[in-house]
């Protein structure tokens, strides 16, 4: 990934998606207006921060990417999707539930909030169709990635072989200890164990994308663990904390 700074905000971009012209950024916790324990670019309304500061932080992100509006939803660790065709709810608490946002409308910043869970970008440049999804362990079990790929194909005629994907900073195999995995995860997830009770959810997501028809060479993984990197909010590391975000726009 490439690291950028703009007016105090720090964010990363996937080199492969940037080469395709996709406007996007994985924003760190730096450069915002929130105070501890949410300092400083908290983008989540539901963690205890003041709504005014969160809205102002979102305006900073929109300005950094040059987008018309930031669009987000209430994430519930599932595989529900929302087709975004215009601005909605960017300045206040989310009222729609969805863990997958899809769009073919230029100028809208689709936002996925994170604090250890994955955000996965899926982009089909031929059809100019975009999906960005929230995928923690529950999302992996629910099939959020296959659902996003299927919705892109059904809604926009996107072809999996033409899709490109990026897996944003999230809990890495170094820190993804999951002691109850054998009770809460499907048995086939055992192949992603990396010793003891740690699971490589990055590799799991790559394999799910490949099984959906994406070419392995079209998938880029950040390889940045949010618990290890103080640049990002981490629920595992801090408990009460803010939310950083992955934002994408056509």
C-alpha cells in the first residue's frame, strides 16, 4: 500500500486499485477533531463520541478525497447489502442496516467503519461498478464476500474475472486469536489456522474471493495488523476506542 497525507489526515491506498483510477483511502486515526479516547479522526457515531465531531471528521475525509458526500450504513456483522445511488445519511447516525455498499454512481464516498474487522473493496473497472464491505469473523461465516461479488454481477453485469480487490488493514494472523473457533466457525475454516488458536482471516478472504471467480493476481492484501499498528483504532488493543474507515468512490 502507498501512504499519503493531506491537511493532517493520513491514509493508505492500494497500488493496484490506484493504478485503475479508483479514488479511495484507508484513513488512519490521525488528523481529526475528536478527543480521547476517540482521538482523533473517529468516524463512528455509535462509540460514544459527540455527533458533531464525528460529522466534522467525515467532512474532512470527504474533502481529502474530493467526493460529493460520504455514505455509510449501520453495520451489523451480516451480509445485507445496500445499493447506493445518491447521498443519504452522511451527516448523522445511520438508519439503514447493511454490511455491503454497492454503487455505480460517481462522486459518492462509500464508507466502511473498522476497528479490527476487515474492509474489502471489490471493483470492476469495465462496468465501473464498486462494492465495499465490512467483514469480521461473523461476516466471513455469513458469506459477505460471495454476496458482494454476486450482487455486483446481478446489479451491474460485472464479471468476477474482471474484478479487482483490496483487503484493508485489520486484525492479522499474529493477533487473531480465536479460542472458540471450533464452536463458532465452520469446520472448513480450520485450514486457515496458523498455530494454536490464531486464524489467518486475510488468507481466508483471499480464498473466498478466488472461489468467487476473481484472479488471485487481482487481489491485494494490506498486511497491516490493526492491533499491532498504533496508526489505527483497535478494539482488541483498546476496548473503548473510535472507528477508522475505508472509503471508496468512483
